[in-house]
C-alpha cells in the first residue's frame, strides 16, 4: 500500500492540514460529507456516533494520529474489503466491530490469506450488508471474483462516495491475487459491477492513488479489455507464451502499466487465466 500526501479540508473549514507522527506526514482529505481519506487510502466516516473505517487494518499509528485530529470519538466499525488486508496493520480498539465478506474469514481460517497478526471479522455477510451509522447509509457489497474472491466495496449513499478497496486502484492498472482466489478474467467484471452499482457522479476512494471518478474506472475497463483481447486472439491461434513475449503484444499499453507490474507480468496474468483453470491450491 502506498502512502499518500494530500492537502486536507477539515469539516467546515477551507484549511490545509497534515498530521505528523513518528516523523511521518499523513494526508487527511475530506471527500464529501463526513467521509475522509486518510494516508494510505483508509476511508473514514467521522461523526457524532464515532468512526467507521474502511481498510482499517492498514491504519498504522501515523494514520490513527491523523484520525485523532478530526475526532476524539471511538472507532466503532472496521470494514475490510479483502483478505489481504488482514494482518497488514496493528489490531484496533477492542470495542470496534470488524466487518468483512464471509470468504475473508474462511480464507484466514484455512490459512489461505492474511497472517497470524490478523484480527478476524466479528461480522460477516454473503452478498450485501447495510450499516446505518451517523445518519449515513453504508452499503457493503460483494463483487464478482476478479482481483480476489472476497472483494467488497463500501458505498456511502448520502455522501455519494465509494471506497473500492484494491478492486480499483487509481495509480496503476488492476491485477489479480492468485492466493486470494482471484482470476484476471474477472477483474473487469468487478469494475463493471462498480460502474453499475453507483451513480456516475460518485467520488471514489481507491485502493491506492488519488481520489478518482467513475470515468477513471471506465478507462481501466477499456484498457484491460483491450489487453485481454490482444492476448486472447494470439492464444486462439496457438501462440506460446514465449512467442507472445517475443511479439511484445502488450506494448501498445506500455504507458498504462506502472511498476511494480510490467508487461510480462500482465501477459502471464492473462495467459494463465486464458489457458488453464484456477489453481485448486488457492480455491475455497
């Protein structure tokens, strides 16, 4: 996850703000209403009822210090949008209820995701769960299998803000996580689901990178579909993976591919998912 330095707008004030802890400056950016983006793209709903965090186990001490600059209310809910977030940060307040899709908890229980420092979800759901919190309607919605088999988004209806987790990242094209049950061919289906679920003018807190829009999601869909089709045409003609590498088939999209991912990595992503079944070792 990437640290993000952003200007901040505190509620009701047109002021720049940053919180500093342990030598690190953390951005605090108000997206809309009482929804903020903190540091490495942790979303926070802050109000009189307390705090609801999305990607909350990414909230390290500098981010928690930034949160304290906004409120002294306790963290009431921590929503994890996929299993890779489990164990990526310190445990949270004992009073916070941790929410995630049921596959997140199942994967951790089977030692197929997360790590031993994780705090497991207290509350799980199948397809959708709605939390009514601080006069906001937070809809937690499971996405199709793509980046993983347990990705969810959180849509704050009144603020018209969606936190996508790592199903969409604003600073790089999306890939998939084999160990989390993902499939590269489903990545754009996740993105299409996001476009279908939320209004066209919704603001997006992505898994990484700056605040984004539905237009950015549509651009990612178009790019990934074009890349997939370029690979699929040659696979259908019987070309080998090495031949595709020699042809540098993904070179037209070089400008869209950012480190640490490379054209060869994306080529292998598509090749594996076009030519074989999902790896049973990572399936639930």
